[in-house]
């Protein structure tokens, strides 16, 4: 049974070479016979053809010099993964009739993409030849043609069937948005490596993708966007963050606004930066307030405040008295402005020097032992947690980022404290 042409998604092209004279029925018989039971019931060729998910297999073959050469075409309405499996199965065929044979898949054509190209070309002809005032109407109609073609590209991705663009798999970098409408708007702009989380609970598919690809979170400029960003930062490995203008959703942005927002994306380490000075003042304030509940006498309060500040200063100067800060300062000066990270041992000797962008990866996967990390970057919660797991005692960076908790086992120092 031949699959209806309007349901065909892909066309598999393969080349065949047989060590002898064979004809079309021999090739078709070999394809059905040698793949039977190979891929299970769901991908059995005979069943797929009966249900119209595989079309009529076309074979063109000719013999020359005692050998046979030809081309095989297999129309498929399966999805991309299933079509690829089916194509790979063709290459397992080793004999056609009595002859040794070899089949190699040459290409897989996206039939829908070919149709879209024809639509665009025909639309150009229509705009040029059939409209009385093309200079007035062509721009709007061209946009409609492009948008219609791109809207057809939306797919369902992963076990959660998330709305996504067609190039999420093959792209090294992806853009994560909130919902289906956001995906459609980016597709209309020509951005195809996009996928939606569809809610505040980040799907497992997004988490797994973030481990393998460079991820930009592109979120609405409202509280909902804040909540999703918070969840993403907790469970996924986000590299960059882009936001719609305040009060706007990604689905409502124009092409110019989308491009501007993505161009202005920032590294995740710089999100919600907390100044070290403010952090230190908060520590003084908290301890002063705790002491203040014990007494209201002005003279005692002043003394206690001075003692609190002296206590913090003493903690910061303790390492300095031992000569350690001098060494830290030397390494800080040598990495500052160079986007370099250094790992030092207990004797403050250099163990390893790497680019800052590789620090998280190194802490995750490398067994390098160290006592101190000095790096030209922002100290984030993720870096602190990974450093603590590696038994790092001192973590020294440019400034403190979005940090909720610092383990007691690790001392965090910023460059302006050295």
C-alpha cells in the first residue's frame, strides 16, 4: 500500500551494489525479508506499509560487467528518529538473491522542507507577477508566507512532548522559553533551536539537555519569569539569561525586540549580583541587632558594635597575619582580567590553571586535589557548592553573586578584600 503523498515527511535515498545480476523484485524481497523481526513489531516494514506509514519502495537497478548498481527510495511518514532507525536497518542487508550486496544510505530528504521551498518560490512569483501593487503588499504577504512556513515547524520534543523548534537536537546551543506561544513567536523570527518548559516545574527533558548544550533562558519580564528562572537555576545548568522588557511577554515581542533581548543576554553568574560591601554591612547589622536585644544602654551598645566590627576584622586579618593573604593577593593579581582560574595545594603551590569557563566542569568531573581556588569570575552558589564537595577551604573570586548559603567548611573571599 502506498502512503498518501501528503503525509510523507521524509524520503530515504540509498545506493545498492550487488556482486551479480539482480532485479527489482530481488531487492524488494531482500529488504522485507532481511529486516523482518529485526526492529520489533512497531517498526516491521510490512506492518508499516499496511498502515500507510511507509510508502511504496522504489528501486531502480541495472547490471553492468556482471554487477548490479541502483538506487532505492523509501517514503516515510514516521518521525525523525524512527526514520533514521529504518534507514540504518537497510544498511544491514548483506545479500540480494544469491549475490552478496551492500546498501549505503546516501541522504534523507525532509519532504516538508522541500515543499516549503516551493511555496516560498511560488509566493515570490505571485508577488511579482499577480499583484497590481507589489511594492505596497509584498512585504506583508512575504511575512505571512514566512510565518506560516515557520509555524509548521513546531514539533513535540521529549517524553513530556514539549513544544520546540526543529533544530533542538542538532544545535549545540538552545533557547529555553516559557510556553508554546513563545516558541511560535521565535520560529516566526527564524529562531529554530527553541524549546518551552510549559510551567514552573522544569521538565526532566530540559534538565538533561542543559547538561549537553549551551542554554539561554529567555523569559518574560514579570514575576512569572522570575519564578521560572529561580526554578531553572536550581535544577538545570543554565549558561545565559535573557529577559523580555519589564511587563512584557516573549510571545508579544517584535522581531527587533527579540533580537535585542538575546543580544543583551548575560552570563548566569552575573544574575542578581550582591555587592560584597552590602553583605558585610548586613553581617555587622545582624550581630548588632542580636546584641541590642540584650541591652538598651547607649554606652554598652557602642562598645558592643565596636566589638562586633573588631570581631569581623579579626576574622579577615587572621589569615593575613599568617602570611597567607600575601600569597592569595599575588595569585589574584596574576589572574585578574585574564578570565583564568588557579587551583592551589595546601602549600599554596599551583596545581592547575584553567580558563574560568571550565571551572564548573573541572569541579564536577576532575579529581584534582586542592586547598584554594583563585579565579577571575563571579562567586556563585553553584561554584561554592561544588568547591565544598571538593573540600576546598578558600574560594577567592572577583565578587559575590547570587548566594543563599555558604558552608562553614569554606572561606569565601572577594578580590577587594585582599
